[in-house]
C-alpha cells in the first residue's frame, strides 16, 4: 500500500511539473522561454507572471524565432544571437548606419501594457552612437516608447517615437532635461530596469532609480524588445519581464 501511495505521489508531481513548465516552454532549472515559438503571452490585467530570456538555446548567427527586426533611416539592421566568450547574447551587429537611424527588435509573442523589464546590456562599439535599451507598447516602428543608456554621452534618456518622430520626454519634478547624466558606462555590462504602470515609467540603472516620466501618448498594450541607434553594436542578455 505504501509503495502504491509513493508511486501515485510521484506521478502527480510529474504531471504538475509538466503543466507548470510546459505552459511557457520552460524547463525546470532553465530560464529561457524563447524555444516555445507557438506560445503567445498577452497581459493587461493583474495576474503575475515572470519570463526570462537568456538566449542560450539558440544557434549563434541567427535571429531567434518569433523575434522581428525593424529599422528607420537610410541603413540596415542585423540582430542575431552571438557568442560572447562562451555566453550567448542577442546583439545588434550592423555597424555602418548613419546618425538618425534606429534599430529595433521585438518579441512577437509578448504583448503587455504594464510590466517590469530588466536586461544586462553592453555597448561594444560605435562612432555615431553606442549602447541601447528597451522599447515597449510597440505598435510599429514609428510608434512606441524608448529608454536607452548611452556610453558615449554617459546619460539615460526616455523618449516617445510618435508617427516617426522621436522626442525626449520631461522628467517628473524636473522638466525636460534630456534624461540624466550617469557615471561612465564604458564597454562594460550594465543593468537597465524599467517599471511601467499606467502612465508612469520609472527607470533604474545598476540598481539605482534615476527618474520617472509620466506620459499618456500610448495607452494600450504593445510588444516589447530592444533598441539601438545608428552604428551602435550592442549586446543584450538576461532579459526579464514581470507582468
């Protein structure tokens, strides 16, 4: 009888594991969710979910499935998984773009209104621009929000891209200051975090809160992803989304 109870307990535990991790394409002990190309996640309510993308399960030299790349300007864009000293990252590699050119990549299976985004990013090189950041509430390449960290300027700025025009937004309590200056970022890994709740956006760099922005231009849920400018070659890793 004891043996039957033990077998039944193990069977129930296995079924629970398959259900919980299978829903988002997760494996026990793994953080990647990219390998489930058919699973769509749409969040606009209060249910809490956590997704993590580490890009380790993809072959280098390819854009991950269900991610799409866009650009505005007179150049090109090239988003791929690359090997960074044994660690796989998602990178924007096109390095011959003029200034005023924007590169975007978004996950087509995630649509959200309110969320917390986290990522590690490294500005590798770029003459016109370096670094990058998030896009959210992405409607199309001409309409979305942006926040980015720039190692050349050593600042962090939040913008809206509306009808193809990028505009930096004023900070709560400070006005329009073109973001904030930060300590030198260099070509090191830095941690960028964004909390989106309604019309309030709170930006963090390396675990320190930098500023808040309040804006109502884009009120509905949209896609999320990454952004770089001009010829910036930038690596992104450990992309986290909490709904």
